[in-house]
C-alpha cells in the first residue's frame, strides 16, 4: 500500500462516518471488513469520535488486530449466526450505524441489526457480490441505506475534501479526525507501516504517524484539491458504473 492509497482509505472512512453517517458520540457503530484498509481506518476514527465500536472480521487474528486499533467488541463475520453475535456485543442489542465496505451475503443481516432510524453505509463490495435488500425493511426500521462514493466527494467538493485531508494529518484538537491515535493498516508488517511508531504515553491505544510521513502525506494532499486516487476503496469499478 502506498501513501496515496492509504490516504484514500482514511479519507473514505472519514467521509463515510462524519459526512454521510453523521456519527455521534455514544452511538454504536458496526464496521464490516474491519481488517481492511477502509475498515481499519473506520475503527480508529469511530473510536476517536467516542462511539462504541464493534468490528466484524473473519479470523481471530483480524479481530485481535481490530481491538488493538480501538474496537470495543468484535464479532466473527463468518459465523452461522452473526445476528446473535451482534445482539450479544451491542450494549442495546442493536447498532446505530453500519459501515460496510464488504456487501455480500451478510449485508441483509447487518441491516436487520440496525436500531430504529439507523444508517447502513454502503462503501463497497469487497465480498464480491452486490446484495439486494427488500424495501419493506427500510420502512419497518425507519432506517436509511446510504451510499458512500468518495470519488463524488473529491470531484464535486474539492475544497472541502482538501480541508478534510488537512484535518486528518494536522491533529486538530477540534476536529473529529484527529490523527492522534491513527495506525496504518500495515503497521508492524513492513512497507508503509514501517514509518509509524508506537504511541509513547498519553491515553488510548494505537500508534502515531511520525512527523516525516505526516508531512509527506500533507504535501501530497495539497498538490491537488481534486486528488484523483489511483485505486478506489470500493474495489472493482464495474460495481460503480451507472446503469
């Protein structure tokens, strides 16, 4: 993963949670694909925003990784009864928001686990298939199915996108996107993550990007307000083509 791709992951997660999802402190947020690029960024941002974070991942190693990034609870996304795991993990038995870069077979189960007036954010289809959802579920739940297309945000509101990127790496204490607890998805595995050092002192878990990497990412983000990504977090572009 290069710096540009990592930046797309964090900005996608930020756009999903704060712009499209309107996350609030104290809400319960379930993040599917929590070990992936967008998912791991979303875990950190949601925890930083003081939400109760439930991370869904398919292996114990990935779930442990999500806990290290700030998740309060985890569920096995390969379980035969995911809904029961969500009920057990969520303080109220339901979730206020789902951040879903996966889609696939668990899509409807996650939507059914929403609280009244919950939000299910459709970020991509890493699971390989585009799921269908009965329209009556949205009515019964008074819930919203919300699309998250980072490319639209970057193209249509470039100055806001640039400001969001700056906030991500400036560690503005007044911004939800404080980088104070950020960890690269590759931290500890070489590559880009090698430039991220464990946090020394202070509260919370995680790691803080070294100033050199932060500076380079900020300079990269400021070169172009539109920031055309090299790869989309949604995965295969055929899923994003207009009908």
